[in-house]
């Protein structure tokens, strides 16, 4: 599983969605939100989701129906939110395939603990859910952003689109598919389909500099797209970086 799992929060209460979103973002998760089943399905169709935090009591298509839908799609972690007295609902939700539950009102710290526990279980294969997530798209976390290789889009961790050119996408894709490997300027020009430029052309350096402004926490001290002096550049995924 990714070092930064994508969590989808589905709840018709905007205050709950925003509270959970802000708390999970502060704890380095990738977060999307949806107010109902239609919005949930739109996110699932576009981006991989590892865990869905799902309110059972919503107008329209309720959480039970959405739990069935999620299980029909394949492996994905499900934490359902229920009212404090709804024991039968919790039992039914678990029987339908939810992995865990939390009663409202809840402390976001408890939700975080349950998410972390579920992430460990998913990663170890202890639940029905396993990699890859049961949704469309292949995504790679690159510093502050997430690159979706199928939709060719770059997102911030809270789902905002980041503008990029087609060559910038080709460069990021080249790095994402070859993590921890040094790529020379000549190789990058080939991979980015720009052999009309010469390898000594410094425009490749300018493009890398622009990409760093988008993905690096500190572009002046790049740790995601690193310069390997005299050789080229290397993409270093999160969790693989040295202290240098």
C-alpha cells in the first residue's frame, strides 16, 4: 500500500466532512470528500481509494447500499459511521462487509487510530482488501502532490488540480515509473518525446526546476526530484529519503 493512503470521507454533514478532512490532511493522508453516493462514485471512478469512511444514515442511497456497492467493486477498506444507539445497524454493516465502525459523535483521534490499524491490516493482507485498491487509476505520491498516470492529472493532497504541460507530465511519468534510478538528461529527453532538443539543451533543467516548485516542500532543497551531480536526476519516493 502507498505510504500515503487515499481516504474518501462520505457524509452528508459538511461539518463532519471538513473536520475529518482537515485532521487527516494534518496527519499526511491524501483525502477526498463526498456528500452522497453519487459524489462517492465519481471519486472512485477517477482516483484510487484505499479506505472509505462512510456514514450509514444519509438521504438518498444510504450507507448500507453503498457498502454493498463498494464490496462489489473489489477490495477497499470501509470504516462506517453510525449513531451511538444503532447496534443493529453496526451488525448489518459489518455483515455487509465493512471492516470497522465508529459511533457518532467521535473524537478524530480515534478515527485516525482506526484508520492506521486498518491500513496495517490491509497491507498485511489480514482483510478482504489488498493492493491494488478497488478503484480506477494508478497514482504515485510525489512530494506535495499525487500524479495519476491514467488520467494524466496532478493533484494536491486535498484533491486540487495542479496545472502542468504535456511535457511536464511525461517527465513526471518517467520518474514515477523509475523510482530511485538516476536518469540522464538524454534519457529524460527521449522519455519525454522531445528529441528535437539536444541533450545539452538546458531547457530540461528549467522544466525540472518548474516541477520542483509544484512538488517539493522546499524547492531550494529538493528531496523528491534530486540532482545527482554530473549524472542527471532521480525521483526519491517518500520513506526512501536519506537525511542529506
